[in-house]
C-alpha cells in the first residue's frame, strides 16, 4: 500500500562547526570565502522528484543555514524524514560522517543514501561506512527516484544501475554509474523548493538575485588532474537553455551563473543561444564559471556581450608550455594570450584560474606563470596550489616510489572520525607546504596591488560593485599584513 514519503536532501558542508579545516582553508580561492552557491546536485534531484509526484521534500544547505547538532535535531523532529540523501565530497568526509552519526542517533531506522563525486572514487569504502544504508553513483535522479518509490510502496529494495545497498554488499562484484542521457528531458532546477532562495544566493559582486544553473554534465576535454573527463559529456539544447532563461527571469532573477565544467565546448551553440536571447529581447546578465581557453573572435565575444554576458572564468593553469603538456591541456601559452587579448578587446570581464607547483614544475616555470598573469590582464584571478589526491595518477606514483609511506587518503575515507582532517599533499609530498601557500599569496597580492590594476578597476567600477570591492580590499590588506609578519619572523 502506498504511503507518504518524506524526503530530506542535505549538503552537510562543514558540519557541525562550519569551520574550513585542513587544506581547504589555504586552498580555497578568494571569491568562495564570500560567495556561496546553492547545492546544485540535491536541488536537481529534488526538482526531479517533485515533478514525479513527491511533494514532501526539504533541502538543507547546512553551511549556509548554520545547521549544527541542536537545530538539526529540531529540523528532524519537525519534518520527520523517511529517507535522507546526503551529498558527499571526499575532503568533507569527517563533516558528512559526523552529520550521519547525528541523524542515526535521532532515528537508527531512517534510510540514509549517499551520493556525490566521492562515491565514484570510493564506492566500496562509502558503502561500508557506519550509518550509510545505500549509495548512488553518477547522476542521482533515476536511482534516487527508484529508492523513494520502493520505500513508498513498501517494495523490496531492488537495485537499478547506480544504486547500491549496504545490506547487499557481499553480492556486488562491480559498481557502475548512472548516466542521465537526455538532459532536455530533466526538469529545470526549481529554486522554489528552497526557502528564501532568491535572497540567500545573491551575486556577491553586486547583490543581485542570481540563479546558478548547470546546462551540461561531464567534460569533452581530458585534463588529467580532473574527474570530469571520466563522466560522459552531455549538454542541453539551445531551446532548453532559452527556456531556462525565461523561467528564471519570470521568478525574479536578474542574473544567471552557468556553472558547467565547460560551457564553451560548442561555440556554434553559444552563438545560437546569444542570437536567440537578443531576438527575444530577454533582459538579464549572465556569467560562465567554467570555460576552456580556445579561439573566440572579438565579433563573437561582442555578440555574447550584447546578449548579456558579463564574465567568463577560464582554466589558464600555467604560463609554461611544458606544464600545460604535463596537465594534458592540449593548448599553448600563445593561445592563452590570444584568448585574453580578445576578451579584453571585447571588454568582457575574465577570471583566470591558475595552478602553481604542478607536477614536475620548477621555480622558473612558476615565475613564467606569474609573468603570464600580468601579461593577459584578467579582471580577477583564482590562484591555487596544486593538491594531489585520488584518482590523479601522481598520487599512485607517490605511493609506488615511497614518497608516501601509505595510502593516506584511503586511511581518511575509511575512518574519517579518527583521522578527522583530510590530507594535504602537494608536489613536495605530505610535509608542511606553508611556503608554497605563502608564495601563492605573494603572487596574488602582487597582481591585485599593482597600481595599474588598481587604477583600471577604480575607473571601471560599476556603482553596484563598490561595496564588495571595499570588502575585497580589507581581505587583501589583512593578507598583506599577515604575509609581511610571517616573512619578518623567518
């Protein structure tokens, strides 16, 4: 007999204290210290379930809502979920496991299903974690719907591709991901399923109501430090994209941030999208979080700008052709320079993602990257220290050659409560790498504090950006003072 099923979907964030411990405190780029994005994975699943008739759905963004053990218990008592879906990131294992423990204290019988990128890498270890009843591997819509329908109808928990149960662990010989092949058939993300979404997730640059949206999954490129190429690439049609724009404008959103891994994989599709936006006179601004460095002409970029494009973020990574080859970027520094020259000519804001101290990288190659940053003149930079973890090939090489004495990441994911803090492994191994992060900070400050940059930003600032730039200024001043103090004490 059918019964009402109450579904709680949770991104536990840095539960329970919401403190960014370990490498993430240093590794995280500046904008994510200010900007928060909605939990898109569970929002996609919630939107799918809602369309399929499941109306009792609650979404928790634990970090944004500051959910700790006390108010979690109150939420559980008020909502009384039958099934809880948890997004799991490997570096947040401790936080997610702590959340699961708290839930099981409340009710040992509530079904907890775990999904996210972590289950692609560690399916066996995740399924064996205490408190985990099932895992979802790959796209979660169909597997999680099957799970909810089984609980609703009191059916036996039968598997579908991408869904695996702890109670059946001994019967599994392999784990396969689920892939939703037709993204056009999936419902658009429904922000109305989250309380006060439009006010919580505003653009930190201008405080405007901003919808974060993913129009493709996977990536057609093959950078060998990223898990995305292992995920089959699929994208929505132009008509579906325009439908999304109309829908979010109708809800009151003024901007859309396309959060794809690679939004500009198909330039003809981008051109058609821009033309249709212009033809329909849809008034909104949009930005691109993930873009590959490639040839895009000035007329093409100006067309995108006319259609409302404000900002594009690119994986620049390095100023060394040798390092780009090591990373399998399949392009040259010369192509990077040409791409940013055209962006600057079209007056489109840019973000350059940079990775320092990559495998085989020498000091002179780091200096080449620093030189490139000043040469291409991006509006903003996001500079990271290269951190090594599974499934990168370099991690397994470090295990084989003895740089790592044992599999520290496996040790962490098997017992996150004991280990607590995710390992920090740079190209210098697992030893203290503070000097690398200090060098990173020096490069960032050296770019943003250059008089030419400051002058250009001041004369180009829009009124709605002044407040956030003041906030940025205080953060950089604090970093500058800390960097000076640390250098003075050595």
